[in-house]
């Protein structure tokens, strides 16, 4: 007797249904994971691995949504550097800058009180340094107003209400005798002396016509070279002549002057008249004449 076997065939599930089921399971798993992350479950219920996985998932999700920006890594142990540019060092003004500041110039002009006579022709400068512009010339024996300020070799004066600068050391409280004019007393000096000795003789003769004796050439020192002259005079008149020659030293080419045992020289003009050693006699000590040496 033949036995018949009933053939059972498995019911096949359509592939579309399987794919849908897989996606549904995956969605359910994602929902459960999200619920774990957002739930209020105590942190102690999560393993360390779960917490790290949750953080990584959140970072990936944030990056995908554009919420996370790339930021530079900063080490807390690294020294912090300021991006602020250092302030530029401010240099203090120089003495010349302070001197020429408009407020300082106005104050100097307003407070000028010294009136002096020029003892030589002087160039007029716009400022006291090498960048000055020449503005003209002052004649000798011109009365000017000084501010009392100096810079280097120049002194500040006031001309037409403005500050100007001239070479210092050429001023006198008294009006100097005018250099030049004719020598009317008949005196002269030898033709072979220095041109500056001729200037000294002509100036002194014109200003002090009563002086009639001038000693020039002799065998010693500067006299032998025609660079010195002895103006024979004594007393107070001698001092007047000595000061006259000293005040006009630039125009006359004077190097130094000696009178009454005192000497004045261009090289040490800031010291004024200086005492000399005793040479033993009135003539040797220049009490009876003014000695003038020129360049």
C-alpha cells in the first residue's frame, strides 16, 4: 500500500515585506537609542561604553546638521599671547623742538626786555640750527631786542614782532663807535703789515683821533710778522679802546687783546677779561698801551 506524503511548502514572505521589516526594526532600534539618550534615566544605569557611544552619535548628528563648527584646539597649558599690537614708543621732544614750539616762541617774544647794540654786521636766520634760512643782515651799531634764549652759537632776537636768530656774542649795552671813516690825524701803519692791522688802525684812528702813536714792526713774536699793533694809551681811555677793539673783533679780524695786565681772546671769549701774571714793569704788563694781535 503506497503511502502518500503530504508535501509542505514554506510560505515565502515577499522580499519587499522583508525589507520593510528590516527598516522598521532599524527605526525601532534608533528610537530606543534616542530615547535612552534623552530619557531621564540615571547616569549610573549607563555603561561607560554606552555613554561614549551616545556622545559620538550626538557629535555625528550635530556635524550632519551643520551645528558643529571646526574650532582650533587650545591647550590650557600653552601660554596665551596677545594679538593686540604693541603701542608705539613716544619719544620726548628734543630741546630744539621745545625751543621752537609756537607757545614757547610767543612767550619769549612777549617777555623780551633786553635791548642791546650790535657790535658787528650779523646775518639774520629763521631758526638757530643748520636748517635755518637766511633772511637778511643787521648792520653794525643796530639796536635790537633780545629774548635771552640761546641755542648753540646763536641768540634769539625780536625783529618786527617776530623771533629771529643771529650769532651770539656781538652785543653791547652802549652804542659802539662806528668802524670806518677817515683817519684825520695823519697817522699810518707800514704797508707790509697784515690787512687786519690796517683795519684796526683805521677804525681806532677814526673813533679816537687823539691817539697818535701806533707800534707795529719789531723783532719779536707777532710784531715781527706784522700781526700785532700797540696802541699807546693809558688809564680809562685805554679801556675804552680795548673794549672797542674787542666788541668789533669779527669785523677787524682780531685774535686777542691785552690791556692793564688782562687778556681777552676769541678762543676763550666766554670767560671775558682774564688776569695775567706780573711781568715786572708797566710796559710789560701793558698798562701804557693796548696790544692787539690779529689773524
